[in-house]
């Protein structure tokens, strides 16, 4: 991820190149924002400094909070998924289940699909029972949990 300074520099670049929408210079071309931010009688570096101040303010008051919010939501999603995975593992352990992978050929392609089976062990026949099957281990465990 880019640093605060790198992100502000990018905003400044955009602002320097930005031309105001319904404002035109004497030549009929769009009036640059950097010129609008440069007071009469001052040099362009004053307008560029204003762009920098405005970019930093935009970043600190608008962009950074959105980035932090997005990071927080991503962290919450990751923690929730870790929690669900822990529940899946606890369920596997408590149900005396095994996880097996198998491949099934795909017609005449020479390729194969891989599936995950959740096997439960019993004292009576059949001793091993497939109680969940799917293409991913998570999906197979979830399917088995619905059955047993």
C-alpha cells in the first residue's frame, strides 16, 4: 500500500492537471485549477502549494477515514472467516471424521476434478460413511454439518 505522502502526491498531480469545468482562459481553453488557486500577482508555486495543502486536507479528512473503514471491514471479515473455520475444525474433531480427497476424470480430456469427502466412522456397516462431498474442503464440511 502506498504511503500517505505518495497518495497525496498523486492527488496533487491530478489537481495540477485538472481544468475547471465552466471556466475558460483568454485563449478559450479550460482554466487550470492551479491557476485559479494562484492569487493575482503571485507565481505559480503559490498555486501549487495551495494544491498541496488542499490535497493533504482532502486525504486527512476524507480519504484516510474511508481507507481505515475499509481496512476495519476487511479485518472483521477475516476474523469472521477464521471463526467459521475454527467451528468447522471443532466439528470435524468432535464427529470423528476424516477428510479424503479424490479425483474424477473429466470425459476424454485427460484432466480430472478433485473433490473433498468427509467420512464419518461407525461401529455398524457401513463402517465408513460419506456424509459430505464438495469441490472445496470448506464446502464439504458445511455439507456434512447439515447432514450430521
